[in-house]
C-alpha cells in the first residue's frame, strides 16, 4: 500500500505511546470468539506520559524535551497506558466473530480516526500466520465504505512479541512510528502538522495486502523486502522521496486491481461482485509443487456471494496475458505495460514473498490518505497523468471525493484453511 506518513491525523494530543506499561486505563482486548483470539491496538496510537506522573511525553507533534533528550532515555522515562477500545477508538466486537472498526470516534479528548489493530495469540504474543500453500478467507461488508477510504486487511512480517501493540512495520518503512526497536524515534523528529511527525528511523518489513478496498475499488498486493524480518532503517534504506527505488522494501508492490487491469464491470455497486451486499473473499497462496515446503508461485483470488463462487476477473490489457492471478510473469508484464518500475521483482518477487508468508501478523485498519487521497486505489493516479494511458485509471471515484465524518466496516470470521476448503463448506 502507499501508506501515508500522516496516518495519525486527527489523533488528539494526549493520545500517544511509550515503552513502559502504565495502570491508569485497564487494557481489555476486544475478543473475537470465532477466531478464538483477541485484537490489540497499535502502540503508536496510545497516550504516553512520564512514568511518575501525568505529564505527556509527546504532545501535538513534538516530544517532551526533558523526558526525551534521546531515544533510549525517552523509553526509560515514559510509560504507556491501556486503552478504552470502544469509547476512545471505536473498536468493538458487536457479534460473535465480528470486529467493527469505526473510522472516526468522538471521545472525551476530541476524536480518533482509523486505529490499526493486530490479531493476538495471547496477551503478549501476536498470532503468527503461515500462509504458504494455504488460503485465507473472511467476509466483509463495505457497503458503508465510500470513495477515498481504505478498509484494509493485510499481513505484515512483524516480530511475534506484542505487548500493547508494539513492533509495527510494513513495506513503506514508515518513519512516523514513535518507538522502534524499544527506542523513541526522537532524533530528527519533525512535525508535519496535525499530530504526527517523522523521525530519523523507519521500520521495514514485507507486507501482503489481502484487502485494500472500499465500495468502488479493490486491490490485493504483495510487497517484498530485501530483509526477511522487521528491520530499522535510516537514510536511503527507508526509501523516502526520490530514494523510493533504493529502499529495503518494494513500496509499490505488484497489485491486482480489476478496474486498473481493464475490467471495469467486475467490482462495485451492482457489479459482478456487488458491494452493496456482504461477500466472502478468498486468497490462495499456491506453491510450485503444492506442498508447504515449496516456493510461492502465484496468488489467486475468489469471491463468494449469495452462494456463488466468483473467480477473479481476467486481465484485459494489451501485451499482458489474460490471467486472473499474480505471478512473477504477470508482474513483469503489468509493470512493462504500465511503464512502472518492477522493484517487486528487483527485491525478490514471489519467492521472497513466500519466505515472508511463513510468519505474518494480521492487521486490520480503516485509513484515509492525506498524501494522495487514496487515488492510487480508486481514481486516477498519478493525478497529472492522462487517464486514457494504461494503468492510470484505477477506479471510478472522483479524485476529490470528500471524507465522510463516519464510516464503518465489519470484518468477520477470518480464517485460514487448506486450498479450496472455503468452497467445500459453502
Ligand atoms: C529522564 O531520565 C534521565 C536519565 O535517567 C533523568 O536524568 C531525567 O531526570 C529524566 N527526566 C524526566 C522528566 O523524567
Ligand atoms: C480450487 O477451486 C477452483 C474453482 O473451482 C479451481 O479452479 C482450482 O483449480 C482449485 N484449486 C485446487 C488447487 O484444487
């Protein structure tokens, strides 16, 4: 995904993080009975304060200079607290197995928007998924998720240790993460306005975007890295700005977006996959020889709606084979046809993705994109390019689509199974 560095927008001043665990707010993870687990709110979104009192360690977009002269001292001086998931963040589990993430939640401190959460195995370990030679299935209802928003379900190659949602990383090597490897990202921290900023360090790891979508557009996208675990980056390695194609990670990924690939009638309201109603999404990770020990060859997608299995749309783009799945060959052809840099292939392609898929953490979030308004997903991108040029039009959304005040989505019954097990039970 093109993760904006401004994901913490609307984050109110009091709400940030720290390394130690406070006791002012009890932490009760919303539980997801169907997957027999819990979710935890990302560390970056929590309140951090000086261990001995209530003074903020981070306010607006700057660090408390007394407590945080450097990253190590800051981590030693500051504490974080548990979170009230429903009242502050709008994270609830309204029915057995469902998780509801509200985009904007009004609370005592102002409001909160788009808090990412992670799936847990125990109070201090993430649930680790091995997706190779497996399929991952879940239901969504995106009927209230309009243009400009992204209801995302994806996997990041984060470390297993998890207390209070620490250790986030993704293929954008985000530098707006306040604590990385147990140290505050104080050095070089610059506020960008609002409540977020960026520091000298970023945090990189491979990412598999299963579902980045709203009512009008969808894409699934593998992103690989030249490192095979969460890695703190600095300088060129983080790939900021013009260093994009020197990064440790492939920020563009190799996306399969049906609209962008020429089938404009496949996904959307009243389309083949009708987004006014709930449906099931199945993603399959196929290996060379059909065993768990082998190399990732391709990533397939099916939808199930009203009891019908709907195979993914086929590509309709000149000089790209009419396939309906992602493989190294597809990535080369698509990138060439669209004039894009195949950094996905450069950094390792499907084989590298397969290695990462053996140990992934599941992330849910609803986010908006203050950098480029999600146009890379649902509108024309780059904005100044001719929309008739192959690859530029990604969805039918107005590039200016405004953000609604309140949006919600339900993700339920996520599960991992053997290839095609979903269809057997449907
Ligand atoms: C932060 O830690 C340093 C080193 O232990 C200490 O000297 C300083 O007083 C602490 N500052 C605050 C505000 O707690
Ligand atoms: C899974 O089911 C689909 C749709 O029926 C079929 O095309 C595909 O070959 C099956 N895959 C395997 C590995 O059996």
